[in-house]
C-alpha cells in the first residue's frame, strides 16, 4: 500500500514537497543497505521564485526508518 502527502510551504514562498512511500527493490535495497521490500520514502521537491520560474527540482529516495514529518496545523 502506498500513500502520498503534499506539503505546501506555510509561508507560501514557492516550495513544494511531494512524499510517497514504497518498498525497496533489489537495487535500492543494496544501495541503502536495507532488506528487500523494506519501507522507503520517495521525495520530489521543487521551488519557484517570485516570478514563477522553476529554480530547483530534486528527487530523493530515503530509508523509511529516517523519515519524519513535522507539520504545524492551523
């Protein structure tokens, strides 16, 4: 089962994270030193400037045991 969370910046400064969970395939498991099918987090980050120009796009894969979300709710 996978889930997705989209976090918009609280200051509305053009930062965006999309986080989804999955499981480690053989390549990722070896690279991250995890068992096969261990939980992992896929993170897609982007940022735009005040003119709407994309200034950063990044994708990362993180071990599931080191991902933590802190969200302030209004």
